[in-house]
């Protein structure tokens, strides 16, 4: 039932871009380290950059496990499921990296997300993933669920923060500057948000 694909193109690209939710999975190199699995939402916060590369906006949160694991070893899997329409699951296995605000690539990358106001979400990084294996499977057991709308709570919570207060918020969290397993996480203090 599963099929391996050479590129993220055609129906795969359309499927990825239309989903309201996806999941990321990462792990440290240590065999007893903590595996991380995270849901990612907010339509418009991920994009297919080319046939081998996807990216998503990494917003403010209570931890930075994905960033820590990517900084250590780069391994990541992204997964999209069809909760409506024909059944399908798409996984992109690859190597990722967090691109931080002071990276010269930031300006070009942020242009791939025109449909979301990243300024109200405490944008920390842009995660760029280069695909090494692209697969889709049937998804026959994935239930039908309806998508109503994105929650507005994240934007409401972080819209009141500026660069300095956001850095202070992250510094007060146990697992942002370092992971649960003590790996380097989000570099603090945050560099200023680049102006257009």
C-alpha cells in the first residue's frame, strides 16, 4: 500500500499544503534520550520550498525539543494525515535545521509564508527540512474529523511580547535554552526580529 516518491510534487505537494495540521518527530542520539513528537498547526505556517525541501515556522512555546535535536543530529520526520477526503498519510524523513533570526537566509525564507502574521506568534526560528525519503501510505484507519478553524489563543498570548520580553519568557522556562536531556536548545537572548 505504501509508495516511495522521488519528489514532493503534484498531488503530494497539494496534499501537504492543504492540511491544517502536521506532526514532527525527533530524537537525540542517546539511546535513552527523550523522543519528541509535536503537533503543528496554524494554516500558512508551513511551505514546500522545492521538490526536496519543506519548511515551517517555529513559534513560541514551553520547550524547544525539536530545535535541540536538530542542532545535535538533524534527524526529523514530518507527517501529514488526511482527516477529511480520501485517506492518505504522507511522511517526509530527512535532515533539518533551525534557521534563526540572525541567519542571512531569514529574509528569503520568511517570504514563503505570506498568509500568516508571524509577528503575533513569537517566531523563534524557521525549520528547514531536506527530504531523504518521501513516502505515502493508505491511512485507512485514520478517522474522519472535521476542521473548524485555527485557534486564536496562541496569537493572543504572544502578540503582547516584544523581543526582550519574549527572551525573558524563554529564559524562565526549563526546557527552551536546553532540552529535557540537557542538549543546547534555543540560543538566548533572541536576536532582534529582522525588519522587512
